[in-house]
């Protein structure tokens, strides 16, 4: 009876396969946990860059408001000193042109700063997504 059923041998094979599957699952779980942690780290780095950028934009907006207020106060003093309507209209035209030019310049600067902030903030996420794709492709092999 060379082909007799050996229950002990079957149980050893099942146990060995179970242990192999368990070790593989444990290893993959650890790898996925690392991938998740790396993504969280990249998200935190990105959020930090966004927060710093928002702070810079806020400071810039406050400085622009302050300089606009000062220009308005200076223009008001000029209006008080005007001796006739032509002087007042000339002052008003210059004030309006300067305010418009300053507004356009500030809008362009804020646009550039915002674009840089968005690109800088996305960079850690983009890099991590690339690395995550590579890690996941290796895990599934």
C-alpha cells in the first residue's frame, strides 16, 4: 500500500501553505502600511507648503491694503489743497490711474505667487504618487 492516505503529511502541507500565506500577507500589510505612511507624510508636507503660501498671500494683501490706504490719505490731502476744479480733476485722474496700475501689478504678482505655491505644494504629492505606483507594482508581483 504505497499510495495510502497520510493525514499527517496532508496536515503538514496545509500548515506549511498556511504559514507561507500568513507571512506573505503580513509582509504585504507592512508594505502597504509604509506606502500609506509615506502618502500621509507627503500630504502633511504639501499642507505645510500651502499654509506657508496662504500666510505669504495674507501678508501681501495686508501690505497692499496698507499702501492703498496711505495713497488714499495722501490723495485726500491733495484734494484739500486744490484751488480749483481743474486741479481736482487732474489729481483725481492721476489717483485713479495710479490705483489701477497698482491693482494690476498686485494682481499679477498674486497670480504668480499663487501658481508657484500650487506647484510647490503639489510636488511632494506628485512624487509620492509616482513612488507609490512603483511600490504597488512591486507588491503585486
